[in-house]
């Protein structure tokens, strides 16, 4: 009898310990596009990524391009440049100034922090769509 109760408790623990969160944002406006790109920081267009506090915009990858920010030469934050709080359109490619990405669409004033990905102005449910980055020597590989 005690073994049966212990077995039942173990099963209940496993069932309730499992999370249904798969790490996805489930944003209805932005589709998941698979890609992989290597950024060679020895090249002039990516050289700023050798120094903490700098960012580089990479156009024509992902939906509307992405921004990559070097926090400390070991952590890189990469975010899609399409505003996550409305459907992609002609005006939804954000501009970056410092650590802020701003949507130029006239019907909203959405602004996001490119370090945290969180909204800092405007009305939106979603933060920036994050991509993964890993550095190996002079190469930073960005993937979705």
C-alpha cells in the first residue's frame, strides 16, 4: 500500500512539475522563419561588435532584419526589427538609436529596449522577438 501511494505521488509530481511553456512567444503577428547567419567581426560592417555597448543592424535576414547588441563580449542580444505588436507592413521596420528600437508607424508610438527586448513605450502585449547568438572566435552565429 505504501509503495502504491509513493508511486502515485511520484507520478503526480512529474505531471505537475512539467511546464507547458515551450519558450515560444506565440506572437500572432510574427511568423517563425528558420535561418542561420555567421557574422565575421573581422569585417568592417561587423567590427563594432568587438566592443561592448555597440550594436549592428543586419538587414534582409529574418522578417525585417535584426539588431545585435554586444553587452560584454560574452553576451549578445539579438532581436527582430519588425514591430511585434502589429502585422508586418511597409512601416513596421524599426529604427535603432542607442539601446532603443522605435516603430516609425504613425498609428503607434512603440519603443523597445534592445537589451531586454521589453516595451518601454506604447501599448503592446509582446516584447521583441529574440534570436540566438553564439560567439566562437571572430564569428558570431545568429540563428532562429
